[in-house]
């Protein structure tokens, strides 16, 4: 079952369970999928690939994190709680992310393989590590690990 199909199933489950928060989030994901299809000049009834669907969900997660940061700065804890709850639901659809230790192993191996010895090559190394982890590692974690190697 594709990610898009599983989201449609989640909408049904959330309706039956009368879970308003989850229902709102999965409907938002479904709407984001439709928007992505339209942006790619496809019919709204078409289906996104799992990679595209995952990219859309990652974008929604990033939006929630940014909102939480902004609302915290604005001292709007009521809105922070709502965004955190939505973020928790969104993260259930994300694949398990690599730990910093796993990223460090990959980064160290790539550093030796590429022969990077100074900070000048850190950008290339970071790009290579991101490509190697194929979206299974957080970009911030990769950046932290790569910077710690120099």
C-alpha cells in the first residue's frame, strides 16, 4: 500500500474513532498531496510516488517545527501546544530517522573515502552524507556531525 493510500485509510479510521486532531492532520496531508500533484501538472486524482509523498510530509513537519519556534518566541503557548500535537501525529508517518552515532559512522567512512582533510571540503562531505543516508537522517544532525569531524 502506498503512502497516499495509507493516508486515505487513516482518514477513515480517524473519522470512525472521532479523533478530531488526527483527522485534521491527515486531511491536511491529503490536501498537501493534491496540491503537490497540481503543482506537478498532474490530475488531482493521480497518485504521488512514495518518495514525493514522503517529501510532502517532511515539508509539513518542517512547517510545524518552524511554527513552534515562532510561537514560542511570541509567547503563544496555546498555539505551541496545538502545533506540537499536530507534529506528533505527522511524525507517525515519517520513517525512523538515523541516530547521530549512525550518521557519524557514515560520515567518517565518507570522509576517508573522499579524502577530505579540512573544512573547505565539508560542504561536499555533507552533500555526500545526505545522499548516502537518502533522507533517513535529519539535515541538522548531519551538519552537526560533519562539523564535529573537523
